[in-house]
C-alpha cells in the first residue's frame, strides 16, 4: 500500500514542477514560494481537522517537536531553492536534479538511521547520482 502513496506523491510532485514553472513567470520566486506555502498550510490543517487529528497535538514530545520543526525548515529551504532553480532553469533539468534527494535520502538513512543498504537500493542510488551528473553536464 505504501507504494500507492509514493506514486501519488511522484505524480503531484511532477505537477508541482509544471504548475510552478507556469506560475512563477515574471514573479519573484520567494513570493511564489510564500503563496504556495499558505495554500499548503490551509490544505494540511483542513485535513487534520477533517480527520480530527488535532487531538494528537498534546502527545508530541520535545523530540517530535524538534525534528518536525527541523523538517519544516529543510522543506522550506528546499522549496525556496527549487522555485529559484525553476525560475532560471528548465523543468526537464531542475526536476530530475531535485530528485537527487532520493539518493541522498538513501545514503543519509544508512548513516543517521542505521537502515540497511541493500544492493538494489545502493545500485538505484548510484544510477540516480549518475543520471543527475549527466543532466548537469
């Protein structure tokens, strides 16, 4: 079941690149990122309230808060740089290079989370890295 959500994430990420490229024409990329963020905040909290998940706020501990906040900063910076790259580059170049994050996540999951690196995952990461280098050059 996880792969269905991951596939949907990929589809919407692809649409994000297309919609963003059209939307940032003649617009400051930071302003565009801020507008996108407001929409995401409204959508995310709407889902939380629809599911009545807001009641779980009191169960979050200091570690949860720390790493969710750090994740928010990382996401925000990722969006700022992604929109800037889209504004000056082609979607066909920017989106695949952005997906280098997949290979980086594999490496970081081994280093920081102690996850096992399988031959399949390692080979996949190397192929992504190789593809990214080809696109950049």
